[in-house]
């Protein structure tokens, strides 16, 4: 199994542990990752130029296409943006031709061949099913039995469903299934599908803080020991808000780290 | 308000439409004491059921030059004295392929003869300004049409009249005239349904009952030759054009699309009717309007419509004329002297644009008879703004709320963005006039119930608000909602297809499915109570047992 | 040439260079980039430098510094990691030039003491000198090719001083080679030497001339006898006595010798024109010009870049005090060599091309950051530049690729962050922030004054196609679902930071034809794009998509009426 | 696209309203693999009350204590009515398993008995219904208390625009003297002018807000035997929130359903989606069926979806049409008439648009357009113009069916659940029970 790994902008500079643990876990499961000259997924451009955002995204899709690979990303925002671009390119013909022109300048072309996938569904296929089957015994050697984990899905993985195509946006189960697969116990928490607040922190910091803290408090009140994430934005957001916070803070852990631990991979290789 | 068994006044005005209210103001400004009685509410008739078009006159240049020139003069005056009720949108006259070439060719000359400034606009330029215009457009002229809010005009006229001592009696019908020789001694009126009867002793009586003028005159024993023409209009969900768009042809069906603030109003039809009872827009009329209108503005074919309404134009003259549009739209003032009455006058016919002039003529006659010499002031006196009367214009409250809403001022109507403070102001205004406000009154004086939901949601919020403010008590809210929906529904049947039908379905699911309003009294019955009356009593005695 | 003139010129050049250097270096402690930099005085910054230097020198950090000196400064490992070709070119230039400087230019102080009996005309010096010269020339060629190969639509702003540097370097090298070639071929030079060595007797002179013509490349125009073996034998004898001690055969000057052969035909003419003299002047004075202008040509990076690299090695980034950070940012402006490697790696480069705004790219952004700190960006008349710079700065995703690509190891992320701080201080913050300067209705009012009353047609359809099309919101049944599921509205319990509208009100304003009232609204700008509204809308209205569109439209249209002025 | 999930199934359910959800649930319970297309928007408009049959005949507005007795009467007098086609025993079973499934998903209902209940509405009217959420049942109990109606306190929140306790108390005052009302500020939202029920429900899932609210109500109790609140007691975790209120106040606490979009609607949707996820029903949200065709290989049908790039193709052995009426877009009405949106199936409808609606909105006999819909055969298969089943394995359930007026008869949920059950029985027979998915 082979994918072009799309790390996006945040992971390499701000959350290298996510890259490390993703590579380690997938290597362990026999997935080959190829690195291409990807650029920004286009998310930041959405507030400025619709075309600019789609061009940025399409360029990356075209690169993967040229390499004959599907794209795999650990970032839910990148997932959402790249798939959003696919939808727009599919439904808006004039946009498609404008983008084609822009890509042609770099000798690239988009035809929609390259699929975009997030790490979680891939792992769900590799180590379990939605029915809740656990990992092949070989994979999990050190089950994290008893660890109570709150799953932070991340908005752009779930919604809008026709764009994300990830799981049931109202009642997703993938993340909990994967947590169970590590031997840990997923907790049910009221705000599990809420926004982490990160997108507001530039424009409206206090409101963003209000949202993030509400989630943390809710997870703690629901008995979670660990907040498990699968998106650099969410992850960094929770860490940022909790850094030097007085209230009882909640440990954050990337799912790839949790799984890596369960697989008995060396902590160093998981960026722990 | 509590009424004595008889009231005296100088002038009794019958009818609270644009003419009657303008007349009350005119007389009040001349210092004449008057009472206005209205069987329903302000502008309940044709005055409130029209395009809201302040005619430049261009529409009549070919057929009725006098009317055209009247319109030109009056619209200039109103733009000056009642600016707050007018949006100077300007207007287009638009011809499409297949329209009468000669009419188009003569149009500029006709306008010139009536002194109306009509400027030819090249089609491409016109379509850039009004993108909704059809590709089949072949000629466009620009004229100084404008949009006017008749409700605000009437309400503020009346507010000023009242401030000068005039009295107003809404929901008061004339039950009879007491004649004494060539004079009417008194007019008997009745407040509400089954309210007490009152004698109004007035030295002059003016019949300004619009379409009902014939009935009123008959009660006084004088005949008026008048025919009725029903005109239906449709209200769009979103505004389609910035200007008044008229079809450049002899007046016909569906040839005016008027901007009404945030919506567009498409009209009208013209069909002869013989009775004034239960006038409602029909599906056939809606279809006719949509099809005709779409020839000028194709988007009208796919547009979502939120409402249809029908008004009745009083047309003077014999009922012989075939096409009611051929009958003059000019107005007439009858002094009824040859009918043997010296203190009754009837002012009728005409149109919204000329209402002030009609009032002036009537007032002149009345004042002559009363020996009052003061001149008419309505052409020069600015119409004062009245806090309770500003909420009728589409888009006004939305802008007002955006510009200046207070932290504690919640919206009751989301579609038209009407805040609680607006409702409170209207209620205060009605109370000040000694009225007990109803939900329907509030609807007429604001945009509540006029948006996409047509009352489905805002009626519930507004009633809850009125209870909270102490304006409603006991079971009144339920009754008010029933009345309100009754009134709203008249304007919906004809446009219920597509999205608006889905909206209506949702409203019914809420108000019948959940609230059970159609069950009226039975909606207050507890079926599970041991001794439940009515329906439950009919329940199968073996009901408890499983089948 | 006259010693006095030479020395006067030399000292003048040295003085000028030194003064320039001081002046440029002072900027490292003067220029203020970033709000935190305004808090510290130049004095404190100088102090910080010395403290830093001291703590580095007397700690194990010293090892880092030494390592950096060799690996980063001399061997250029960062450049090697990013662009091998340019690394090779740079290495050739660097070492070729350095050797020439030490062994040739500074021969009297370096080579002579080290190698007794050194003569510039002896082997292996002839060869070495040519080798070094050739290295530099090839290096320049490779380097220019490397730049051309990785060119982007927006080339880094390199400026005349960069070209001047390359031109001067080339000129010095070429004049050097020509001078050498001329000396080899010149009969006049030969006769001068012969005279000095007292070879005047024709019986000795002729054979010697024959030999030098045959084997030392002198281009005599008047050889009478044929070059017989006997004659050459005699010549060798004479040569052995007088000349051999300081004249090796010039063929090892593999560049100059061929040139000399090429010049053979015109050798006489050149002599007549005293070519040797003016070539020498050109060569030497070109060097002096280079020396004097060093601080102002790209040559300066030879000073700034190593300093930057060593400072970098002297302390880990996080240990820098505010004062030290301030100096490092100023230093970065000088140390940047405009190689443009950051631009080619930039994550938003495709966006820069799409928007036609180069200031998204690091090398351009660095210049803009400098211009902003220097004040020139805020000078009136440059409003557009400032606004574009702001756009560029706030579209940066902080991916850090520029920093890792930088061959001189600049901490660019820190520089960008500081630059954004300065922009904000100049009233040029991110759109999400500047729209807050007015209320939604104030913006609408501004737009109303800016546009004609009746036109409902939409020129911005490409930016916001959904909100321009009534079909995308006309299905709204006003049910408030979007608002009920909106986390932003739900958390807006504090009027101080709450939103002004709800998603449904935004949709409804579109229906009312009041789109202008939504553009500056808090709701549109605080939308978390969590898509709950869109996911749950029973009518399938793309609420969140419309919100995002409206932002793009707002940046465009509010930006147009924003009418920003530089704070005076 | 590699969605990672298979796109063939035994039953494809088109539509995710009550009927669609019920159909998918019953399919899963019968062991049939199921893909369900569409979003559950319509359910958001639900009150959480599960009607079975409250009024019959509609024109007389006659209320029934026993829905089953009403069904019997319906079967006698209106055999064409979809509900009249379903065996009452099956209806009972269907309701039981539907309510049980909701219970599993955390949305508890009061035990179903054989009779209708009355529930207070935000307008002060009493709604006749059948299945009552546990969070509302105390109100119904209070109404039918043998010893007459006990004193009761209604509390509302300033800013919750569509709900006035004062209005309810005033409307029912003469029939329920002990009904009092109080208005309080919702803790944490004191400065917010407009409150939204779902936001309050969310806030009440935090223990702190819950306790502050209870503390505000506590001193107002007086002689009250129960406390009524607008339906805001929690969303996904309403059970815990409601329990906490009853414990905190030491009295029965009941919710009063509010105007759409209501919290009970959001709860119902959430619970049903959780049920679908738990039963392995594959959902396709925000996408719609562009085309439906019988497949080359007999016995299967192909559905073309749009909404995703390049569209998606599903293959199903049976298809259930649960697309609803006009707001669900199962039926499309234009000026010319009404048609079925997906296949253009013939729709039984009034002759002209003029006849669609009565001149009075609240006309007791209801609007003819609401009785328009699809005609079906005995096996719940919609008929084509020739009166034959349009497709051998195409079934129709819920409000799209002709001959019923669920809004007036108060039988919305009953119609959805009963017809879904009956149709799924047919599907199972035709497919021979469980099959490959």
C-alpha cells in the first residue's frame, strides 16, 4: 500500500511528533509513504480568493496524480480543504478551466484521479472495522487497557459530509473504534463533535478561548484522562490554551502516538 | 374608547383609505373638526392593496392625458411633502419583441405633451442597470416613477390629523343615515360586531369609502353609477429590480413590477366583479401575472412568491364598458345636490398618486359649505414623522435594527427583522388613540407576518411578547393567532407552489400538527382525562384494551 | 607603478571600506523590527552582543561556534543541502578568491615569508594562480546557471549592487589574466629583463630571444635567424645563467599562456601602447574599488552571513533575549544573500503567483519587512505596496520551510512574526482584525457612499458566486436550525466578544438584498467554518460556504473602501 | 473515490425523515444490509412526541382516547388510508421496537400504553399524542391526575422568544387554577437578548450551569407539585440532565415542546443517527439520488447519487422511497401540478391548483393538497400511470403516500413507523429474508 504523504504546513514546523508517529505507525503496518513537493493546501486562501484556494489545492492533487498516487494526510483541515476543492472543481466548470490554465503554467493538470484520504479511516481499514473488531494480535502488543480517552474528531473531517466523506457526521464511530483497538476506553462526552475554537483565535481570541475551555472542561467532567486528536490544529489549540493554565489540565495525545504505544513502538519514534 | 350615545362634529368622513385619511388631515390643517369612521382598519381596501407606485403619469399618456398630467403634478408634490414615505427609485418603460411598434414610437411624444420627462435608454445600458430585463427587450425609456408606502402615508396623515383634534373610529360601520329634508341629521354607526350604536351629528358628511362608496351612498338613499374592477398582485421573495419596471404598451395584465423595499410587487390583473365580498386572488390570476411578467423579466417565471393580494378599484361610469381598463382612472367628486342632499359629498375613483388632490377638492367643497375660508395646506405642509407609523416599509426595520439595535432588543420577526421595540411602539401608538391593539393591527402597521414565513414563526413570538408585556391576557392570544392567520392566508393560497408551499406545509405542521389550532376549543381538551367531553367521549369504550 | 600612488589608493580604499563597514554594522543595533524591538535601546543591544559572545566563548558552546565556522561558513553545508550546483559554484568562487587574495594579492606578507625564494613567475605559482582564477570564473558561471535553473516567476530582488559585485569580481580576474598574458608575450618586457640581467651582447641576446620566442611565448616581430637547434642550445646556456632562477616556462599558466599566444600578433602594438602599465592599474584599482565599496556591494554578505551563522551557533534560538533578538533581525536583513532558495520552497508560492503578489514570498517579504522597519514602506505614495505587503504577510502559513532552506540560517519565522507585529502597529493587521474597525452597518454605509444606488448586478460573482445567486438561499424557511447548531453563537454570551448576527440572519440579509450589511459582520468573520449549519440545514443551504465566500468578498470590497493611510 | 465502504446493499432507503429512519431501522433489525441516502432535516421539525392517531374523522375534529380504537374506526370508514392498511398488532410491535431503539440511543420514552396522552404546548393548547418522551411525561400525568389538576409552576427564560410561561398559564388559567408562571435569566446568558433552545440545552449539559439554574428555580417552587420548563433539558444527554433537575428540585419536572427547530427534534435526530450507526446502516448525508434504474442483472437496482465529485453509484436489491412531501422534496409542486420528484411517478391530486387549498387556513376538513400523494398496491409498491407497480422492488412509505392528512389527523409518526414496518415486511418476503449486502 502506497500513498503520497501530505503533511500540510503546521505539522513539520509545529508538531513534528505527528509526522514521526504517523510514519512510524504506518511503516509498522506496511504502508509506504512517498514525499512530493507539496505546497499549502489552500485553506488560508479561502478568506481571500476562492480561485486562489482551489488553485493551491489543485496543484497538490495534480502532483499526486502525476506520481500516480492517492494523497494521505494526517491533518483534517487539509483533508477538508483538498476535498472541498475536488467538489468545487467537479461542480463548477468555469472554475475548472481557470484552474487548468493556472496549473498548465507549471506543466500540471488535474483530472480528479488522485483520491484524498485521512489517516484515521486508513487505520480503521488496516486495524479494525466500524463493527469494532480489534487490531490483529500482532499489531497491538501493549494494550493501553483502562486508559479513558476522549476522541476529538475535528470539524473538517466530518462536515460537510458530502465533502469530507469520512463517517456519519452526526454519530461518527471511527475514532472510538480505533481507540478501542488500542485497548483504551473511549469516553462519551457531550461536546465531542464541537469545534476546538482554533479558527477564531486570530480574529476573536476571547471567544476562541471560551470554546476551547468549554471542550476541555466537558472532557474532564466526562472522566477523560487523555484527549486524543487527529488534527494538528486541534492538538496545538488544546496545548496552547492549557499551557500555564490553572485549571486541571487534560493531557493531549495524537492518535498515532496512542496506537504506536499500543504497538510497542519506541517512544522516541513517536515523538514522545 | 368609551362612547357617549351621540357625538357632534363639523365633518364626518366615512372611509379610512388614502383619500379619507388625507381628507382628515386636510380638514384638520384648516382647523375644521372632523371624525373619521372606518369599518375595518386603515387602508384595508384598495388603498392597501396596490403596487405602491407613485405614477409619473407616463402610464396614462396615451389613453388619459388629464390623468397623466394630474399624476405628474401630484407625484412632484408628494415627493416634496411626504418624502419619508417615498423611495425615488425611478422607472423604466420596457418593450419586448412583439409589442406594438407604433405605441413605442409615439411614447416619447405623448410624454412630452404631458410634460413628463421620458429619456430613451439604450437596451444594453438598461440591462446593465437592471440585469433581470429580458434578452428580448427592444426599447427602454426612463421616467420619474417612484415607490410610495401607502400605509405610512395614511398612518402619518391620520397621526397629524389626530394631533390637531380629529377623531378616528376604527372597526366602526355605518348602519344608517337620518335624513331631514335636504340634510342628513345624523349618521348611525356601530362599533365592532355587536358593539353599541352611536349617532354622529355632523354638519357635513363625506363619503370616502372607496369601493364601498356606492353602498354607503345607497344607505343615504342616493345612487352612484360605479363598477368594480378587481386587481391582483404578487409579492416576490427577493427583490428583482431596483426601478419600477412598466411594460411599454397599452395598460394590460402583469405589466408592472414595482420595487417594494426588499421585495418586488408584480401586477396587476383587472377583472370586473359585481360584489365586494371575500375578494381573494386566484391561482388563475397568479398564473396570468407570472406568465405576462416573465415576458419582460424572465426570472419571474422561476421566482419564489410569498404572497398574493387583490384589491378592488372603484371605477366610475356605467357597467357597460367592456374592458374595465377603458373606464377612466380619474376621480370624481359628487356634491349630491341634484340628489336632494346639501351636506353629503362623495369623493371616489382616482388612484393612490392623486389621493392628496382628491382630498383637497373634497375639503374645498366641504369648507365652502361650512363657510370656512382657510386655504388647503397639504401641498405645502411637510408630513410629520410619527414614531408609531414608521414600521410599514419593507426593509426599514431591518436597516434600522442593523444600524441601531440595542443589546436587549430581540427580533420577533426574523424574516423582516422586526424587533420587540417596534411592536411596543406600535402598541403604544394604538393605545394613545384609545384602541386595543390586536395582532392583526400590528401586522398592518409593521412587517410582522409579511416575510417568507408569512406569520408561521413570528406570530408565535409576537404573541408571546405581547403576553409578556401584559398586552394580552386569558385566551386572547390563541384567538388573535387564528384571526391573524385567517387574514394572512387570504394572500397565500394563490402562490402556494414550489418553495412557498413547503413553507406553508411547515407552518401547518407547526400550527395544526403540534398546536392543533384547527381544533379550536377541542385543542384545550385533555383526551386522557376520565371525564373528557366531546371527542374523547366518542372514544371506543374498549379503547384501553389492545386490539 | 608608483609606490606612493599605490599606497595612497590602498589606504584610501581601506579607510572607506572600514568606515562603510562600521556604518552598516551599526544598523544591526539601530534598526528595529517587531514590537518587542522597540522596547530595547541600541546600547542594550550592543551589551547583549558582548554578553552573548562572552558566554559563548567561555562555554561548551564554543565548540558549536567552531563547528559552525568550518561546516557552515567555510564548507557551506546548508547550501549543499539545498542546492548542490550552487554550492559547488560558491565553493569554487570562495576558495579560488581566497587563495588569490592570500597567495597573490597579499604575497609580500603571506607567500614570501612562508616560501623563501618565492617568485610569482616560478612554478608552481604560475599554475596555482591560473587555477584559482579559473576556479572563480567557473564558479561564477556555475552560480549564475544555478540561479537561472531555479528561477521563479518572481525573481528575488537582487539589485544593481549584486550585479556590480559579480562584474567587479570578473573584471579583476580578467584584467589579471590579460596582464599576465601581456607580460608573457611582450618583447619589451623581455628586453627590459635582458638589460637588467646585463644580456646585451647580440651573440648572447639572439639565442636567448630565439629560446624565449620558441619556449616562453614572447612574440618577437624581428627574429632574424631561423630557430635552429644550435641556436636554441646556445640560448638555453644563456638562460641558465641569468633567467632560470626566476623564470619558469609559462605554459603552466594554462589560462594566460593561450591568451598570450593569441595576443602574439598584436604584442608589439600593446607594447607601444604601454599595455602592461594600464592593465596593472586597472587590475589593482579594480581591487581597491572592490575593497572600498565592499560594505555596499553583495560582497558585504561575506561579512554579514558568517556573523549571522556564528551568532546562530553561539546560542540556541530560545535563549535569545529581546535585545539579542532585535539585533539578529536587523542582522538578517544584511545577511540575506537573495539566493531565493526560500522562495522556491515557499508553501504559498502558487498562491503568490495566483494573486500576483510577490510579497508572499520570503525573499520579497524580507525586503518589505526591512522597508517597513526603515519607514519607507509607510511613506505616502506607497499605500498600495503597504497593503500588498500586509496581504503577503498574513497569508504566510508559518510552515517554516524558508527557515530550513536558508543557506545562511536566518530565523525567518521570527522575522515574519515581528513583521506582522509591525504591520499591526501600522494599522495593517490581518483582515479578521481590520474588519473589526467598523460595525457591519458602518461598513455597509461606507459601501453605499462608494457605489451607485440602483445597480443590483454583481461584479464580484467569481469571488462569491453563491451569495450572488438567489437560488442558493431562497429555499430558507427561517427555521433557525443553522443558529441553533452554531457553536459560535452559542458561546457568544459575553457582549464584549460575541457575534452581532446569527447564521440565519446572515442568510436572511442576503434574501433582503442587504448583502453589504453582512460583509463586515462579526458573525461572518467569527464563523468557525465547523459546518454544523450546512450539515444540519433542512433545506440544504450551503450556509458555511456562503460565509467563507462573504469573507473573500469583504476583503475585496471593504478593502476597496477601507482607504487606509499610513499613521503619521 | 475510495470511500472505504461498499456501495451495494439489500435495501436502499431514500430519505431520512421519520419514515426513512424507521425503514432503515427495521431493515437492519431484519438483518438486511442497508444504505440510507439523505439528511434528516425534517426530523428537526419534530416535537419529539410520537403521534399514532389522534383525530378521526378530520372534518369533525374528533379526538380519541384510544388510538387503536381510532384506527379501527379509520379502517371501517376510510379503508384507503395508509394506516388502515396496516395490522394494528404490527403497529404495536413497530412502535415498541422503534421506541426501544431510541431508548438504546439514550432517548427514553414513557412506557407505551394503549391510549393517547395530552401534552401541554408552548401555545397553551393540549396536544393529543401517543409516545411521550420521559422528559415530558410528568406534564401529561399532571393533567390526568384523578384528584384534579395540582398546583404547578411553569418557568421560562428571558430571551427565549417563542416561549412564554405567562401565556400558557393565562391560556389554561380557567381550567387549571393552580398553574403559576415565573421568568428567570438563564445562567451565563444574562447579557444575551435572543436565546436559542439548543444553546441552552447544550449549556445545561454542564453540571455547573445546571446547578445554578436549579438554584434559581428552587426558591420559586411554592406549593407546586411539579415544574414545567421549555424543552431545553439537554441534547444527547437529556436523560441525565432531566434526572438532575428532578433530583435537584425534588419534584417531577417536565418539558414543554417549543417551536421548530426544537431541542426534542435535535434529540430525536441525534438518537436516530446513533441508532443507524450502531446498526451498521451506511449513511449518505447531504447527497441525493439523481437517478434510479433497474439494473441489467435482474433483481438489483442502481442509484446514482450526486453531491460527491463524480457522483456515486449504489446497487440495491430493493429500494424504499421515503422522500416525504413538499418540504422533504419527495413531491414537487409547480404551477402546473404535483409530481413525484425522483421518477415522476403519477401523483393522486386535485384537479386544479385552485382546489389545492381551502379558503380558510384552519378549515376543519383540511386542505386537499395534503391528501395528494402516491398510490400503492397491497405490497406498498407505488403505481405507475397504468396502475401497475412502477418497479418490482420499489416501495413507498411515510407521508408521500396518498389519502392521508397526517397534520390534521395527528398521525405523523404513526404513519411513518407503521408504513415503514409494513413495507419492510414485504421487502423481507420478496428478498427471502436476510441476504448479501
